[in-house]
C-alpha cells in the first residue's frame, strides 16, 4: 500500500495532485478564516451603528413627546388664563350693575326728598297732587 505522505524517494509527479489538494484545502480554510476575521468586526460595528441609530430615534421620540407635553401644558395655562379673565370681566360687569343700581336708588331717594321739600314749602300736605290739580283747574275756569 503506497504511503500518502510524500517521501524524498517519491517522484514529484506522484505527489503533485496530493499537494495541490492540500494547498487548495489550506487556501479555502485560510480564506474562510480571513473572511471571518474581516466580517466579524464589520458585523459588530454594523450592530453598534444600528444600536446607535435606534437610540437616536428613541431620543428624538422622547424629545417630540416632551414638546407635545409642553405644548399641552401651555394650552391649558392659556385656557385657564382666559377663564380667569372672563371671571374678572363678569365680576366687573356685576360690580358696575350694582353701582348703577345704587346710583338709581340714590336718584330716586333724592327726587323723593326734593319733592317732599317742595311740597312742604308750598304748605301742601304730602300726596295731595290730586287736590292741587283740581284747585288749579278751578282757578283756570273762573
């Protein structure tokens, strides 16, 4: 049985096919190792890049959510301010109506007092308008 390992006594022609097979196999193994050594860091760096992109998107989403929240808070404050302004305006209107009512009451009271003074100066009893009117009519007719 011939030996598969080449010896110095063997002719180079008989070892050549086996040598090329070994070299081819070694070349394939080295090629795979080399590809793996290059590909592995690329895969890792790609994964890191993908992770960073994902983290950036999450951060952008959080920023957007925060802006939306801040906008909602601002809208609520504006709404509350408008409600407060409306209440203040309603209170001022009510105060104005009360003041107008007091002025009207004062005018009525002043008018009554003035009418009473005039009547007392003319020596007519209070609530005697009917008599005054009748007296003046009689005076005009005669």
